[in-house]
C-alpha cells in the first residue's frame, strides 16, 4: 500500500480547511478569497487578502493557522496532513528571499572554500535552502535545536 495520497483526497482536505478558514474570516470580520489546489503532493490552500494580520510577524500567525488547519484535517479524517497554507502571498515571497540567501551562501562557499552557517530557520525554510544547495552540488546539513536550528553549507 502506498503512502501517496491522490489529488481527490488532497482536494477534499483543502475543502475541509477552506470551510474552517472561511468561518474564521467571517467571525474575525476579515476579507479574503480562499483558493484550494494541490501542489507538490500536498493540499495547498491560499487566502488572497491585503490584510497582513493573518500572516503576523515573520509568519507566526500563518504558521499557527497552518497547524490549526492540519488539526482540522486530523480531527475530521483521522490522518495526518501535510497541507500548506499561504496567506497574502507570504510563503512565495519568503521562498524567493530564501533562494537568494542560499545563492549568497553558495557563492561564499565557492569563493572561500569555508563552510557558511546561516541564521536559524524553521523546517520549511531549511528545506528550501537544502534544495538550492543540492542543486548547486554542494553539501548542507542542519545543526542545533529548534528554534535555533540552522543550515550549514559546505563543499562536499
């Protein structure tokens, strides 16, 4: 039996979360359009809004809402969800920032030959860095304990 979840099931997860978030927006008297799709083998729910209160400082509110959304799926289906929530395009903007940071670290390692220790990042952000480093055929590993866990980029 495969651990892979089909798109129909992922869209159903997104529908559950979209209903939950729609109620949250109504209760909070906030405006936003909710879109549900599948991306990279995960349910992907996006709230299109100009209100950054749902994102919070450094995405803290967004992260909390994503965890609550995953709990909604767990409660309703009994299975763990890897759903991704984005609000006001925050994740895409942050991904582009992280790619730029990774490219800077890669360039420094190639120039100096010395390892580069990046600032602490959450697991989602570290994954983006690791992917960029792997594409550049360099080595990366995470070190430290959350919330101070960071990526170290080095030559293989």
